[in-house]
């Protein structure tokens, strides 16, 4: 234990400096990469941001910890530990801790989160988190008076205000990059954005807005299988011109059409919501499965994923539930979603059927665990959660193998539908978002669309049909086309149907 006590304000200043030096290198790396710091104005901006981050944290920590005792120190330890984990993901995957990334974290289940564990992560946890906590807890502090506290807080606020107005010429640049800057400031990136996430989640949890009633234009048997992909980026599909043959089966299948699509967002919850709604909106309108189920369509949801809006249907099955009736060696993969698919369709007493298969095939970082070994067409493939241990080519090989497996799954769905007698059938595949694989030192997904590279939002939109309306020759579509295309194929007449947003004539 340290014998010499330090004043409370000096203690907080030390914590603020430690927090700035340990956890804000990515923030200043971004600033230096995006301004001309060789000029007087650029240099002053860097210096001002450095001082502002220090003083702002000092002010916040001072207010939070004043008279809080051991509880305040424990709170600081929690901040430093979470900072350490956040820093690992920022440095390793190039993520930004904004509201959408918080949504990703909070919607992650154990199987996905455990795939991120590595000794490098453990090193960050110990070196930046636990060791910092040791010093935060043991330093003896001399308490300060309320009067001194008020004076220090007022001076800190005055200092912040002066620096804000002194940098008025840089307000436009700061505003333009506010999401990125805010997502790299610790610990406020995740504390503020977590509060915002729950606030917006509370607003979105309001009862969904029901769509107007619909009718059917015919009583012919029709089935649509909607396959929602996970983290599948368009440029790695050979159907779209990729140099490696990642679609050996679909490329030989008749009546397969590949549309160019952009996702509404770069994370699952927003991407899936956009796929299932009739328009891109922040409001929670009745999603496609709920809408059709309310109109007596036989709706089935099979998932090896999560993050969808509330689904109000009877036939909802998770991977674990499906696995009990699955036979074969690949039931641990997305193949479990296809098991018994044709039998389920044939057993239905309804004329109109929608089946949704929500896959997880291309979700990182452990791409090599997402497909059976026989689909490792491209090698060597990255087998490590620590992507820095793999070359970019090994990483891309592993990812491309997930696309090969996706190609097989879609081909198998089409094969099952071809065997149906008396049905007009269609398969629609669209991914929730794309994926970064090391381009510009970015990995995975989750950046705001305004900042994200095209790999994170350019997605495949693949359609096959047998019987029923013909497929249009449109080149570009959006995720919202799914809603209107399914209505058209199933013969559903609705006031919200938009002919221009259907891939079917």
C-alpha cells in the first residue's frame, strides 16, 4: 500500500491521464489520419482535442467520485475493464463503439460472444484493466471540501467552454466526424450509447403499427422460402463476377437471378427489420411474417441466428429445437434449417406458405467454424479468432468457404422446391448486411452506413422461381423489395403493395 496520501483532485487527474494514454490512441490515430496536422489550425485542433478529452474526463470523474468512497473506485475499475475490452475490439477489428455496435453487443448470445475469446483479449483485460484497477484501488486519498469541489468543477466547465469556442473554426469538421469521435472516447462511447440504445429500444418496443387488411387474388398453391443471410457481402459471390468460383451450384441452376442490393444498415437487428418491413423506416410496422400469419398464411420461422423483430407466429423453431429431428453429420451447421423442409411444406393444409430460414453462415470472426470441413474449397483458411495471426488471404479463403456453403444451402432449398408437385414456388435470398475482411484495416461490420465501406452494405439478393409471375430484369433493388415480392408471388392484394418494389412482374 502507498503511504503518502494524495489530494482527491490530484488522484482524479492521475486517473484521467491514465485513461487518456491507455485508451485513446485509436481516437488520435483517426484524427491524425483525417486532418492536415502539419498546419497551424490542424496542430491546434489535435492539441485542443487532447486537452479537451483530458479536462472533460477529469470533470466527469471528479463529479462521479466525489464523496463516493469505495463504490466510486469500483465504478472506475469497471470503466477501465470495459475500456480494455473495447480497446481490444477497436484495435483488432476496427469497430466503433456507437449505438449500433452496442445493439450488436446486447443482441449477441453466448455461442457468438465466446468465439471472440483469445489470449490477446485476455492480455488486454489484465494489462489495461486489472493492473489499472490495482492502482485505482490502493492509492490513499485526502478528501477535499465541498467548496473546493465546486470551484474545481466551475473552473473545469469554464475551461471546456473556452476551448469549445476557441475551436469554432473546426466545429464543422467535428460535427461531420462526431459519430466516429464519440465512438472512440472512453468510457463515454459505450455508456452514453448504451443509454441511447435502451431509450430507442423502449420507443421501438411500442406496439407495432398494423398494416391494412389484405385479400388473395387466387387460391393456387404457392410457397416462398425466404433465406436471410448473415454477413454475406456481394462482391464475394461469383454470380456477381467474383474471380473465385464461390457459386458452383447456383451458377448452373436455371432461372436464378442475381440483383444488386444495398442493406439499410450494417448490423443484424436493423438489417433484418428492413428485410421484413414494407419500407425503410424507424417506426415498427407489422413485419411480413406477422402480416401474412394474420391473414391465415402458413408461416414458418427457422433460425440459427437472432436479432429479428418480434415474430408473432405459432411455428417458430430455433436451431436447438430443429436439431432434435435432424439426421446427418451436418446438423450443427445451418443445414439444420433445411432438414425436413419439403415434408413440412407437403404436410401443410394451407394454399399459401411462407418459410423463413435465418442463417448465420458468414458471421465472423471464426468463419472456418461456420461450414463443414468438406466445404473448405479454398485454403489455407484462417482458423484463429485473432485475425492478426492470419494473412488477409487466409481470412478471405475462410470467408469464401462460407459463401460456397451458402451456395450449397440455397441450391438444396431450390432442389427441395423443385420436387414439390402442384405448387408454384420461389426462393429469395438476401443478406442482412455485408462484411469487412481487412480492407482499410477494418473487420466484420457495424460501422454507420455513412462511414462504412461498401463491403459492409453491398449485399446479394438472389431469386429463383418455378411457376407463377416471371422475374423482372431490374438491376438494383433494396432489402424492402422482399416484402412486396413475397406478396406478389403469393397472390396477396394489399393497399401497401408497391408494384415497383417487386422483383416479380
